[in-house]
C-alpha cells in the first residue's frame, strides 16, 4: 500500500497496545469498587454493579457533580479517580503488550517518527507499562485522562486528541491516530487527521471502516505495512 508515512503517530492504549480487560470479570470487579465508594454519598442503582465499571464510574461521577457543591464533588470524585488508577495499575502489571508491538514502535521511533499516546486510562499507569516494555523513551507525550477527571472530555469528544495535536508542529495531514474503538475513529476524524482502525479489540475492520476509518490493520504491529 503506497501511503505517505506520517510525521506523528498518536496511539490509543487499551486494546491497541495491550488488552487490559480481555477477562470481562475485571470490569465487574471495578464496578464493585466504584459503587462501594459512591454508596457512602449517593443512592446506588443495583444495576450499576453489573455494568462495565468505567460506565458505572462515569455515571456516578456526573451524579456527584449534580448533587454536591464543587469542592465536595471534587473530593468524592477525586477519590474515585485514585481507586480506578490503582485498579488499572494492578491490571496493567500483569498484562503483556500484544506480540511484536514493542518492536514495531521501536522501529518507528528509530526512523524518526514522533510517537504519542492519548488514552482514557491513567497517564501514570501507561507510563509504567511503557517503561516495563522499554518503550517510554520512544514517546514524546503520554496523555491519559485529563485531571481533574471529566468523563465528558473522553473520546469521542475530540478534546484529548486535539490537546496532543497542539503539542506538535506537524501539519494535520501528517498526523495519524490509531485506535481499536469506534470512538477513536470518530474523535480522530473530528480533529481532521487520518484515522487508523486497529482490529485488535471489540470491533472488526468492517465496523471501523463504517465509522470512517481511513485505513484498517489487524494489529498495531502491522502499522508499517501501510507505508512500507
């Protein structure tokens, strides 16, 4: 495939570099941690214990903002952020990167490509994972969820990717964003950059293309095949 190689490659993390929650029971464990925390401050719908823990967290975070004065809401929600970050750290510590991802990223870095990460996971957790894999020096910026946390600034909101774009001098036509989720594609397209769908998570190449992905690859380790 003859595509002009980008100057900047911005990457998602979960299900793009590593599959954190392949065991979906972990998401229920997170839901229990989050709901137990908020139960001291808010009425908890029992169905929140049976949901993806992140979705439960986002809903309860918004509820706390509505119910409490800003300082108290920030205290309650700030503790929830700490709990989620600690949970992610435990999961990431035992989750290897996808095969050949590290080698592919090291090659891109050696070739002079600027690499960044924009993710809904915690920056500190991602940095530790990159350090473990010997990849941290390859990345100019690692941008996890914004702090203080605001679920409305997560993808598909283009806000986090736009923040990364503003940290580079490269023109938009030379910037790619690669991620596994439909929201990754939508956010990248909203920013006016090339969207690469990585079919290593929940969605197929066809589903990512239908959402607007400019190109798709089976795994992130195949990224070089797009411009080799």
